[in-house]
C-alpha cells in the first residue's frame, strides 16, 4: 500500500468486495440465529444451515450512551488474544499510516465520515475499514444489549466467494453505485476488479474503465468529477 492513506481510501477499497461477501453470507445463512462465547472462542450460527466458524475476530463495540466506538484491543474486559489480534493489527496499521480512527481507543461517532448517529452505522464504517486492512471480507454484527452493537469478522470455507459470475458482478456494481457512499468511484471500481481477479483497464484520460472476466465485459464511464455516470455490460460466452 502507498505511504499516504486515509480512512476514506480504505472504505472505497472495501466497498464492493465487502458488499458481495455480505450478499453471499446472507444466502449461505438464510434464516438464522447466532451465539458467541468469547472466552471459549466459539462463534456459531444456527438455523437451516448450522455453521461453526473456523475463526472469528472481535473488532469492537459501538455504544449509544457514549456515542462512540471502542476497539476490542482497548476493551477493559480483557478478551483472549486470538479474539482481539485483528484489532491490534488495525491499530498498528493506523500508526503506520497516521489514521487516527484506527489508533484511538475510543472513536466518537461524530469523528467518522458522515457523523453517523446510530451505533450500527458507526460500527459498519470501522468494520469496512478493517476488511480492507486485514483481507478478511465477511463480517457479522449483532446486538450486545442496551442498544450497543458488536462487530466481528468471521471465517468459514462456506463464506468464501465462488468464482466471478457475470450477472453477479454486474449486480454488485449496480447496487454499490446505488446504495453505497463512495468517495472515489474510480478507486472503488478498479480495486474491486483487481481483488476479484477481473481485468481492469483505464483509457488514456481515466474517463472510462473496462472490466473483463469470463463471459463478461463492462465499461464504466466517469464524469468530470470522477463519478460513474454510466455502466454498460455485455454478458455472453
């Protein structure tokens, strides 16, 4: 990664690949419940498809009372090191690149992009950043009681994405452009393509990005502000 990096960069880097993983997770789990034992280091989903995670990582909690996020490494409860090591990786990364939101033990919601008022929104911001740093793309958040939200990264072979499928890639791009707040459309789309194993080529003026994959070609055109103003896709053998 370059020596100059911001929280907004990390959010753009994570946006589309995170979205695709969360769509996949919802399909894998279906209707479900979840339970976690931090001391026993056990995280399980129950329901139509029971799954015991192979690993999981506590990132932190977002509390409505204080209006702030508390990183797992700073939680005075003292959880087992394997549970909190990912949050320590994020802290070290934040020190390296000067990203205060990753190095401060407690982060006010007001200090985050968009100043989210709800705990689940604040937790989502820092969870997305965590994905870009750790390369762990599947997350799960839940109610920790009293309106506090807890955020995890979860691992299991079933959560890994299948090979890129044309219609799915197009859906992810379209949904991201509609539903997500992207600071840098070029960075977000190009980063997604590279991480997803797709071909990605800008034209000479960086006004068009061409994405290619198995039976799939798409072009994204950018306006003078760098925003996507049109996507054309061709699917076929």
